[in-house]
């Protein structure tokens, strides 16, 4: 995974986002944050952990903490039996996998379609969202991974 | 930073550390000339080296200190606490400058005139015989560097000679058979050497000339960045995990072609792990190094006479652990000195000796390090602890009445608890034993206290050898698996309605009757709020129906049982920290990946104990646990195997280096000895006396590999049966060769084989011949490098290596002579001239009468004046090379060797 903002063909990746769906809403996180996409994998639940911690899993010898984004965003639990997919991100040398309903494509988004969060957005989502992109068919909420995983801050909030 | 400077800093700091301790010793034995010589030489080395590196300020201070020491040694002034304090002050100043040097790479600005003046006053003012030398010693100002350099040789000549004598004596003691010429007299005129000649910073371990062997080990070393070792350890840990996963897979497959290689991988990884662990090991003495000085200062400050005894300073433990216990240990020694020991008058009035003793002791026991800190002071005042505990609201008076003295003593580990009457500068500030305990528990250790009022107290710390890999018991509860560090597990009890152990309840609290006592229990399921997802039974029914396993766990003096559903085996796990999000959960100390690739949480017994409340201290349970341990130690792990006949054979597992399988097709014959290629060597193979020779030429046979001094030998057996732990009583002495006797193992008479017998067989028949052959075959140019300075050995040996020489290094002339005695041969010897004990000249002369008389010796010296070179030629050196001239050294070697070949 390149860290320079450029992939090997020299394309600028700074406006590329990995998109995913949770509760029929499209979200996106910056492509450079993403290490891996995992299909459903064997997760060990962690007793006494906060509810949004889905458990720990083994990714090629490293322990990854799985975070249920749906729960983190204050959305109702997934009732469908689909299982879900995980997006692995690295934060301060620790790996986290973000549990989402399904992963969409990687999109390059034009800066002029970006808008700040509407003030009426639910606070649960607003605290993790940096803004909204207007796509042709739907709206994409950009999530800030740092904030999403900054457990200490949100616990204090 | 410049490598030379970095090396100088490291070695000087080591030297200073030794100096600190030696000075304290000196204060106690003011008349020990050898001690004085050592101290003088260490100081001289520091001074010399900084002169060489161009550090005038440092040199000025060191020089003034050296002057005082010189006078002390020559008996012109006598050792007194004042002088020792002054010299210690001088050392502190040197340290200060070194620290600044390390930070900025240049000498800090500053004026040492005052200190130097006081040192000089001490050197002169108190000189019993006010002789001329005072004139020779201008107050060393940095500016006068040059003149000082010139005047110094005159000063140094005499001390140098004395030193040689002292060291030579020590040498003779150490190796009486070596013909070390004890002739310091002819050396006197040659002794004048500038600072640089002694520049090679003498490594700390060499301070004691008698401990030649020890220092040899200490100096067979290279410095490696700690980060590199950490990385290696991490990688090995991963390798261990991967190996475990492979072995797990292998277990599920009956016949697999991977079996052999995997077993091999298993062995190699185990050894690699052990090896890498060893590289991180450091003697605990490193953490103690500062203590003698600390105790000395304390004893002055507090006006008490204190003796510090340190035993087992060479006990090794992981450096990470070492770092973490350093501060707690210092704190505890300080505590013992401050309020453990009484004032001198109080001691005398209670009939104790004036001098209080603090004993520090370390040793290995059952995969743990035990550190004991005991003093013969007043012990813990139980009544005051009681009082204080009640005042602090830790327990009520009624509760207190129920507790034994030992239980009450444990209160001192509670936060904010100090029994010191007055807050002194030393201790009693209320940050105390609770911090110590927290720190020790953080690394998975435990601390216990026993104390008898009026007789003293003893703290026992148990800590794991290493933090990275721990052995853990895998248990399951509600379908989830957890790991419990083996260190805290005392025993496992199976409780079911039918067995003698059953769980009883007081209201809702489960307890277990275990050996006539009640053991408090916690349900892991309740503790972790686990859902019971596979039965619909009510709790009562469940308790009756299911077999429960109870993991009896001990934290400090508190024993309790953890109820789990199932117990699997123990596994070596690599502790990985949990994600920050989960760090708040005190019940887990980390997580890990098991052999099957799944992630499990590691339970923290300390956390569980504190959640469940540990005031229910049961000290009897502890005694019991100790008995248990003692019992286990009487047992020996024996490897059972079959060879000839029906009688099973056994050998203590600790003697077996490895178990291998040998393909019979690869067994070759060398004379009438069978050998097999093993790890790049030929390994002799034996069969048991009288066992049938392997008839077929193919197939595999298990082999027990024994290792003796780096040489392997194999004993081919028919079948490896088992490894069991058994009390070992050898009952009959063996009648035939190769057996120690018989023992009852596993209810069957078993013959215990005598490994020594086979080693002798192998050694006589095979190794003798083998060694001869290799010596004849060797035609590479073998260089022996003799230099007392690790610095130069490290500098030169890679250089020579790159130039294509086979380098062997030793750190003293005596060792070189030993090699000669042992029959080693070299093409050329490179020897330093100035070495403590036997000098290069002495070595050269000594070798003339020995087997190496024909081996050319190249002298290596920092000082190559024409006079020196002339003397060198006279003694018989083939060439004389300046230490820093690499090219000259290489070309000299070339020439010398060419000459030899020409002559031969």
C-alpha cells in the first residue's frame, strides 16, 4: 500500500475513497487509510468490551480489533443474516477492522461536489463525519477514521 | 556520534561504575594494595583515554583525582572517608562532563579549578612525607595540557611498576603453572608512557585480576543495539507462533511427509528462541551496580553502619525485566536502610551487632527469578501497621483481630502506607511499597513479605524470566477460550457432584473445600458476563450436572479458584498488548494467537484478584502451595526408550540435547566407528551394548543426541517411549558398562544409562583423531590477537577478518599462553605491549621457551618511539606497529608471514 498519495502509475489518490454501505447509507473513507478488505472472518468476542467492539481476529499473525461501525454510529443492529465485510485500517500502529454491511467501489471524487456536514445531521454521525459528497444518485458521508477510533475522546464526550 | 567517542563513553561509564564500588570497598579495607592498584588503574585509563581524544577539561579533573589516588597507593597519604568522598565527588564531576559530552559531543564549558584545587590539597596537604613531587605537579589547568603530558610519565613510572607487580602476583595465583616472569624491575625505565598508551579503556570486569576466567567471558562480546535484539525477539516470537500452528495442523494428520521436517523445524525454532532469549539476558548485578554506593551514602547520611551483601549477582534475566525492577529494588534497599535497620545505638542496646546487614539475593527457581531483600533490622511493627490500617480505613478493628501477623503485614503494600515515623529525605513519603508492588505485578511478578518483629524482614520477589513468551494454560468458558499465565496457576481441581471435591455455596458465593480449607471461587462466566448459549439449564442444575474445572490461582498470598468449563493443555504464547480501546478492562493482560490461529484473551490473575477482593488472605494456602512446588522439584524428567532386550531404558532428559531421527542409509563407517553427518560435522553413532545391529540398510532410527563441549554424539535406540516426571531412585548399581543402575519408573524396572560412558567412548576413539586431522589440514593464516582492550579487539578483529585472516582474540598474555599450552597453533601473533599483568614483552619472552618459539609476534603499541622499537626487536618481536596504523599492520603481517615462508 502506497503511503505517498500516489499509486504506482503516478495517479493522485488524494481524492479516492473506499465506499461502503451501512443501513443503506453510503459512506466513504480515504483510500490511503485502508490496508485490506476482509470477508467475514472468525472473530473472538472480547468480554466486558464496549458494545461497538465486535471482537479480535487474526490477520496474518497480527491481532486486529474489530469495530462494529453500525454500533459506533448509533444505528440499530443489523438484522439481516448477511454477515458483513471488514475494512482493515491502521491507527497508531494498531490494526482495526471496521465491520460494515458491504463494500462498494473505490471512487475518485471531485472536490467541487464536497459539502460540509449539514447541521441537522444526527450528532452520532456528525461527530465522525467530515463532510458530504454529492454523487449523481446518492450522497456519500465521509468518515474520519481517526475520530472513529479515538475511543478516549468519544468516551469523554 | 563518532564511534570512538561512543565507545569511550560506554567504557568510561562502566569504569566509573566499578570505581564507585571499588572506592566503597576501599573505605572498608583501606590497606588493600591490590584494590588501590585497581582503582588507580581505572582512573588512569579514563584520564589517558580522554587525553587521547582531546578532552582537556575531563583530563584535568581525572588527572587531579589520579594524583590523589597515586599518593594513596604509595602510602604517602592514608585513606579516610573525607578523601573517599572527595574522590567520589571527582567521579561525579567526571560523570557530569561525560553526560554533557554524550548530549552535545563536545566538552561543556565550566570551571573545575575549585575541585582540582581541593584534590591537589588533599594530595599534597596530607602527604605524610612532603617530598619533591609537589613541584612536579603544576595545578592541572586545561591550558597546560602539553606540559602535563610531559611531566606525567615521570609520575607514572613508579606506580606503573608497582601495579605490574601486583597484577603479576595475581596472575601467578590464577595460573600457577604458567611461567609468568615476575620481573617488574627491568620494566621501570620503560614504563613512561603517555596517556594514550593506557588509553584502551579497561573493561569493568577486568578490575579484578584474579577473575581472569570471568572477564574472559565478559570480553568475548560485541555491543549490539538493543532495538535490534528487540526486533529479533519479536520475529522469533512470530516464528514460534507459526511453528505452533504448523504442529497443530500436523497433529490432525496421521501420516504426513511434513512430519520429519516439521519436527526438525520444531527443534531449531526452540533452540533459536532459547538463543535469542539468552542474548537479551543480563546479570541482575547490572541492576545492583549502583546499590553499594547508595548504601554507603545512606549510611553516612543516616549515621548507621550498614553492610550490603549481594549474592547471586550473576543470575541472568531478560533486560526488559531488569529495567523494570531496577527502580523497585533501589527503593526497597533504600527502605531497608532507612527504616528497616535501627540506629546504631538501638542495635547495641538490643544486643545486636553495630553493623546492620542488608542482604540482596537472586537465584533461579522453576522458570522464575527469585529476588530476596532481607535485613536484620527491627522488622515490621505489627501493631503500628494495624493502627495505621484502621486509621486509613482499610479494615475495621474487628477484621484486624481475625488476621494473622503475616496477613497484617501485607497492608504495607496498600497505597499511602508508610510506617516511617518521620518523613526523611530518604523515604517515608507515602509513595512506597504500593508502587513497588504495582511495578512488580506489571511484569507478572509477585511480592511477598515475611517479618519477625525485632529480627528483621524479608521481601521475596518472584518474577518471570522473560516477558515476551509465557507459558499459559488454555481454558474454555461458555464456548470461548482464554489463556491464564502458568506462573499464577498453582493446581487444577476437577469438581463434580460425584467427586470428593464439590462446589458448595454460602448464599450465592461458591467455595471449595480443598485440603480442609475453604477456597474462595469465582465463576469466569459471571466475571466476564458471558452468556451461556448452549444450555437451558438453571444454575443449580448446571452445577450438579456439569463437571467444573477449578484453576487454583495464586496472587501474592491470595489463593482463589477460577471456575471454568474446560481445561485444555498449556501453550507457549506470545503476549501481545490489546488495542488501546480495550486497555481499560483490567481482567485482561493482553491477547495472543494460539496454534490454531485463533485469537484469545489472556486473563490477568492480578486483575481478577483485585476485582474479587483480596482481603480474604489465606496464608495457609500459600504454605501449601509451596509444599506443592517443593514436591514437584524432587521429580526428574526422564526420557524412556527401548533399545536391546525388553527392559526399558531411561536417561535424565536434561542430559539429552536433542532427539533426532537418522536415516540408516546416511550412516557411514569411519574405521569401525559409525558416523553420520550432522549439522556440518560428523557425529559418532553408538548403539546400546549388545543390541542387535541394524540389519536393514534403510529406514529411520531414533537417535538421542548428547552434546559435550560443543561436540555431539548420537545413541541409536529402537524406540522412544515417553518422557515422564518421576522421583528418581536408582536402586542397583549397574554391573555392565554404560549403565548407572536400575530404577522403578512407571512401575517397571528400568535401566538408567550412563551418558558419560558413551562420551568417553566417543572422545577417545573419534575426537582425538578428528582433531589431529583438522589441525594438519588447516593452512589458512591464523592470527592470534592479544589485547586487553575490548575496544581495540573490536576494532582490529573485523579488520583482520576482512583481510582474510582467521582471527582468534584473547584479552591477556596469560590466556595466550593457555592457548599455547592447549596445543593451538597460529601463523602469527599480534600482541599489545601495555597490558595489565603480563606485558607484551613478557609474553614474547615467555613464548621463546615454548612451542610457539617459531611463531612470529608483531607488537602493537600506541607508542612507537625508536627506543621502544629497539627494545621490541631485542626481545624478539618480528615487527613493531603503531596501534592506529591499520595499513602498516596489514602490510607488516604480510611481510612477516612471507618471511616465515621464505625461511621455512
